[in-house]
């Protein structure tokens, strides 16, 4: 087995180390592709156990990251994304166990048929190979991504954010312990051992053909760089400019409960609501209570003229605000002339990530669910359910907003492709 790579900060041999990571990952991917489900699940169970056993070490590492982030004066929402605590560590461990309990997608026959000449054709799920995941801030992605890639038979090359380096290294150590318990190669889950941004460039170039797909999970600048420079396919996790539309048939009590949760439960997650649209037909009854509720909860409101008119604390919304993923206690609020105007606003300003309608009218709900072109569309539920764990996937690598291969939460099934297996008895083509 390959020993875990040590930090290479300042050694100057980045290119050689990155090439070695790619080669080791390709060899590990071959082992994982053929590993039985029981062996992968054994590793996952051992990973969850190791994370719990090493909780104190992980929290100590996270405290180092937090101290550096606070000293740098970063925003509170960023600190929330970076922070680990006992509950979040338990959530990581439980998420790995949920992934282990999922049906193994590798080798699953999704369709089969027999041709007139007697040949039987099967479409069978197989791993993608080597997956590079580039992410920011959230150290829990280290565990989520490692577990999902392992379950789906893929080797993972992880490049976490420089702000979460110590946390990610501590979590990765627990993952390696799990791999060893199942006699799987350490290189099945590798963590890039440097903060040097040049490492990302090596990954985007494909590591000599050894990376099959890149998954970026972070802010606009990261995703833009990946999209511009990647020489391998990507599953883009774009910004979550998430909308909630309050329809004319919305129950006010339900709307207040959902909006408060969607915006303020955790403001730094990609499913947090960033824009609130209210049908003009109920603006006189629904807008003021919703705005006051959010302000009382500590949320800054940036509103249109109708919204400003009902509360002097509302700031004027700008055109850029309608397109912004605030990831903070800030929300853009506006009044629209019915559901068609709401859908048009979402199409023109949204990021096709997650959007919701609050209504008691099934016709309006069906129209919204059908016509809003987003990866996740909800009716009468908080947008903070935009999470692979809440979908029953155990975890996710990200929310894919593109249209090719994967869309929505990227879980174990989305990390596989397929091949065709044909069984004949001597057939030849005339």
C-alpha cells in the first residue's frame, strides 16, 4: 500500500508529487472497481468508527483553522461553514454509515434485452474511475466525498480549501485508517498535501490522463477557474441563487415558517434562500409579516419599492442583488405580478440550483415544478433540503446544476457510468 503523503510545503517538487498522486490513484481505482461491496462497506464502517474515536484530534485541528480564519477577519457565515463541533462530527460519521447502507451501484444491471438474433444485451453500472474534488471551507466534504467515491468504486483525489487544511488532514487520517482496516490501498482516497494553488492547475490538467472527472465545490471564482482551465469533464456545482415564491394561494403561517428556515437556519449553505418573491395579490397581507419576521431574526432586507414602502429598515435592492448568492443574513425581496412573472424572474436571475413555491393551489404548484428549470424545485418545503443527505443519499459531493450526466445532489449513483455486456452463442453479423 502507498503511505499517506506528507506535506510538501516549500519543497519545490510539486509537479513530481502530483504526478505520483495521479498514478497511485489510477492503480487504486482498478482495485476499487473490482472490490466486493462487503469490503468497501467494511472500510466505510471502520472510517465512521475512526472519525468518532479521533473526534478530539479533529476538533483540535479545526480550532487551529478557526483561529486563523477569525484572525483574518472573515465573515460569520464563512466561520459557520468552517466550524466543526461534536454534532457535526457525529453527522459525518453517521453520513458515512448511511452511505455504507446504500445499495452498491457497481455491477447493477439497469436494463437488459434480447435481440432477434438471440444476443442478450445488458447495461451495467461501472465506476467513473478517478475523481478529483476541489472544494472550499467545508472540512466535512473530505469525509462525504471520500465515502461516496469509495462506495461507488472510484478513487478520490481531494483538494480542500487552504482555510480548512488542518481539519481536512485530521479527517483524512481517519479515512485512511478505515481503508487499511479493509486492506484497501491508501491511495483510494488521497488529500493533496499542499496549500499551493498550483496544485489545482495540475489537477485541472488531468494529471497525465489519470483524472477522469473534476467536481468543483466552492465560490464563483473557483468554479469559473475550473470551467475555464479544466481539460477533463466537470460536474459543476454553481452558486446557489435560491428563490422562494409566495403565491397568491400561500398560507401565511406556513410561508413564515418555511421562509425563516430557508433563509436563517444556516445562511452559508448553498440551499439558503437568497431571494424572496411575493405575489402582488397577497402583498398587502403577506409581505409585511414576512419582512418584519426576517428583520427581527437579524436578516438584512434589500427590497424593491413595494418592499421599502412597508418598512423603513429595508434597503434599496440593486440589479446585482437579484443575482447574488449572499451566503449571509441578507435577502433580496420583491413583489411580482403573479406566477408567470415569478418564473420569468427566476429564469432571468437564478442559477438553476434550487427554487421553491409556497402555495395551497395544486395547479400553481404543478406549473412551478414543471416550468422552473432548476436542478431542485420544491413545493411547500424549505430550500435547505437541497442536500444529498436529505435526499437519502447519505451525503453528496455537490449539487450539479448542469444538464449532462449528473444533475442535483451528486451521490453514489451519479458517480458511476455504464457499459454494455453482450452474451451470445456464436452469432456473426451478416
